C-alpha cells in the first residue's frame, strides 16, 4: 500500500499595511464619536418652548398632559404675557405616560379674545424630550398653532406629535 503524500504547507497571512491600519482606526474613531454625540443629544435637558410670532399678545399659555381620566399630573406649565416675537422656555421633567394614551392639552388666550384649547399629539411611553409650541399669523383674524414634540435624534413609535391647527380669533373656533 502506498501512502499519499499531502502538501500541508501553512499559508502565512501578509501583514496588514500601515495605511489599512490607519483607515480602520480612523473609522472606529468616527463610529465612537458618532455614538458619543448621539448619547449627548439624547441626554440633553427636556424643555418646553413657546414662541409668539403673531401680532396679537398672548395673555397666557397652559400646557399639560391629559389622558382619558383627566390631567396626568399637577405639573402645569404656565407662560404669561408673550408679546410679538417673545419666546419663553421652561424645564420639563420626565413624565411616565406609558400605556396611558395621553395627549398634550394646550390652552391659550389672546388679548381681547376667548380662551381656546387643543389636544395635540399622542404620547404612550415615558416622555423626556422637547416640546415646541409656536403661534404665527395667517391673516388679521387667523392664527396658525404648531405643536411639535420630539424625544431626540432617534424618534419613538409611541410618541407622535407634529401638528398644526388654524384658529379664527373672530369666531373663537378651530378651522378645519
């Protein structure tokens, strides 16, 4: 019987070029930097921002979360006396809205007009983010209200709040 000879030579890998190493380390550094930036943005402080870009003075704006049973907490954000071009910012604490199907109720009153309100958005998890509420003129008697809530760079499927409403101040009603 004959033995079959096999050629078992170990193949050695060629060493990695310096330029390839530099490229790999650079890519790893960029990925790490991107992750750190995302973490910083996600961890930024929560706040609610009101902007009045209408010609009418806002006497007050109240913003708070409500569910089917009523207000979720006693933490009502109140903004008063906002003239044209004014903005106001208040800190917003983390609020547990998980499984509550809550809305953000925004009540506001323009000088010389009745109080109006809107239930904006859909919140169904712990909310820790920013809320922007803006008022703009459309014409003499109509105001555009924009309400937007965001949780950061990565959106949540359980929070949906990016809405616009048109109010007629003469009739005191929302237009469709």
